[in-house]
C-alpha cells in the first residue's frame, strides 16, 4: 500500500480510465456523439470551440476535488484524483495516436460500442473505489447517502446535458443515438457494480424443512438459516429456511428440495451483493480475491 492506497485498486482504476478514454475518443468524438455530465460538457466545448477535452476535463473538475476531499474522505479522494488525471492523460494519448474507425454509416454500432466502453471503464473505476470526477463524484455521494444506484443518478444528469447539446450542436438523429449509448453505459455500470458477487436467495417453506436443511448442508456445503414463521391462514407455526447460493448452483438446490419434498414452497430472488463465507471469505474467514 502507498499512502493508504491499494496498488491493485490503483492499477484497475488506470485500466478503467484507459477503457473510458478510448471509447470517448474513438466512438463519441469520431461519430459526433454527446455524453452526459461533465464529460458531456467537455465534448460540448470540443465540438463548439475545439477545446481539448483532456484539458477541460481537469479544469472543470478542480472545484469538485475540494468537495470530494470534504465528503468522500482521504482515500476515495486520492482514488478520484488518480482516476480524473488518468482520464485526461489517456484522452491526450488517444487523440494523438488515434485509430480511425468512423461509423457514421452505422450509428447503431457506434452508439452500442460507445455505451459499452464508457460503461465498462466507469464501472471498473467505481468498483475499485475511484471516480473520474464531475458527476461521478455526485453520483457516488448519492449512492453512498441515498442508496440510489450510480447509473440512475448519472442518467438523470446525462439527460440534462444531452438536451443542452441538442439545442447547441447535435442533430435529432445524433441525440437519439447518444441516448442509446448513455442508457447502455448506465446499465453496464450497474451490472459491474452490483453483479460482482451476484447470487440467488431461496426462501423455502416445507413440512420437511429439517431434512431439506441437512441435505443442503451436507450435499451443497451451503449454510441455511432457520427462521420462525406462522401461516396467516392455518395459524400454524413452522420453520422457514433461507439459503443463498451462486447462480450456477440454483438448479442443484431446486433438485435437492424437490427430491425431499415435491410440494415445498420455494421463492427465489436475486441477490446483488453477497459478503461472507463461501462468497467473499473462505472457510478460515480469509478474504477471497474478487
């Protein structure tokens, strides 16, 4: 660790910044697609006045660095500085050594790739504790204090900036493809943020709950929590089982339950984040590498 920062996190933030900048230069700038947030403002200044996005990105984010320092804490602030500076550096590099891949004849492909590259880049940066400044800082704060996903917050800001871009330089066609790219980016960000340890949670109600629990423990080596429940109609007390398994283990879990009690009631839900033994910790309670 250097200054309290993990080397791995710094490297992944740099990787995310490179992917983000590559998509911005090669798909947004080459095909006249806008963006949202502060990135959209840098593109607006680029298309209207020819200002270098690598420079305007830093200039616009300096005031927010102070907000980030106060509200996000020292470590997140330093990761944010790394992410923001890295984006500007990679923007400068990719503009100088650009791969020409104009897709004006296929704007659907251009918008899809723009959304994927920007979403993957930002998703990696967010996942490892950083931001790229601007609206990313605001989105992270909203996620931290309000629980609203970063993708949704960014989409709201993006829509505002894109509307402004439409009024100033975008055609209606380019604005529509920009919205496609922004929507895809938001979905990819949410997927990378919430899907790292995605799993399935099963609520099981059965007359043979003890046998089902034992089979899950011995055959699948997964923990089972026994909750006390009461039927609203029957007024009978009974055990309710709750178990979290990886997605690929769900068919096996269903098979175990049905083999014990074909009439068991099973409700399966998505679990977007799982912490603990078997997912983020091993049997000795040591952290597993993501």
